[in-house]
């Protein structure tokens, strides 16, 4: 029987941003469905599994439920939403975070000199976020309640790692903007959040391998949990619908809601470090 704890789904949560977001939501008492493909160490070059994340969610004070999902397979995503509805009766928060990120993404070279597989970010990343939202939307709209989040970054508006990465980030922002139009009359908020440089295993390896290139990030890093706490604050904001459709900068939302990162740090905004800001959507609507 469904309980009263908020029910969240965090895609791509075996490690990195997804893991941190899931654990942070667990700390606020959420039931968190943790999805990904990594079921045992060795499934990925980096450490982390869906079961480890689910256990960390539970240890933080929530209820972690691991579900193996290949977000490149639409039928598995549809089955996930059916499972959550069967077991919980609702979906309160959907965090679209799954993405196919390969080590070669940050290697030097032009896009045609890097492996073609980098374009997978437009499938497991952009398309998979659309698909997860597609299958979650009817349930959230029926209850006239919920929050859909796309995790993004400033590469949406300036060059980072090449066109596949940039198209993914810009697309995530655009999905949030346009889905918000359809969700408006159903009281479901939809936002994209620019996360800062995250203290993840992947970035730690990159900084260690090329300190002259990435060392400056040490003073700017956010923990992956910060975005999770921001999402929780947004979910509980009675005026969150006023933000729906926007791309927000996580560091700025942390200031807005009085959230500090680990060690009492207040990570800087891209607006200050990179002199960039999210694009603003024009109000024109053509149906």
C-alpha cells in the first residue's frame, strides 16, 4: 500500500550526480527509485552500482529501491514507471539524469577525430529523458502534482567538449521549457538545473591526470548532493510553478533557499565564474 513519503525516481544513479541527488533526497525521507545498468563492480570503469546507491539512500534516512534499467530501451523505462505506480501509487519527483558519458569526451581533438559513440549522449541522455518523462507524465498530470527535473550545465550556451555534449545540455534545457508548457494546467513543475563542476570519481580522475588543465576547478567544486537538496527545496516551494519552464543555476538556487554545501561552502554561480546565463524562452506558443 502506498505511504505518505514523497516518491522520487532518479535515473542514472549508480554513481556521480545521480547518486548524490538520490542520497540527498533520501536524507529528506523520500522513497527513491535508483536506476542504472551497473549491478556489480566491474560493470563500469568507475565504481558504483545501483544497489550501493540504494543502500546509501536508506542509510541517509530514506528508502532506496534499486531497479536495473537500460535507458536506451524504451520498454524498460515504461516497465519502471508501471512498477513505481504499482508499488507506490504515485510519482512525485522525476530526475532525468541518465546519460552515456564516455572517457573520450574530454580528450583533445575535433569532433570528427573522436569516437562516433560520443553521439550516444543524444540517445541515452536527451532522448531517454524525453521517454522517462513521457511515461511518468500521465501519472503526475492525473494527480495534478509533481516536479520533473533535467540535470544540465552551462555547456548549453558555450563550447564544452564538443557538439554532442553541448547539444545534450541545450536539449535538456529545451525539454524542460517545452514540457512545462504542456504541464502548466496540471500543476506539474518542470525545470532544468545547471549543476556546477561536480566532485565525482570521473572528475577526480580527470583532475589527477591533467592538473594543469582541471586543477582550477578545486575551488569551484560542488558535491553531487547539493543538487539533490536544491531539488528538494524546489519541490517544497509553494511558488515553484512560477519557475516552471526555466533553466536555473543550482548554485543560485542554493543561495535562494539557504542551502550550504559540505563544509559550509557556497559554490559559485556560472554567472560569476563563466560570465554566462541560461537562455530565456520566448513566450510564443504555436500548437
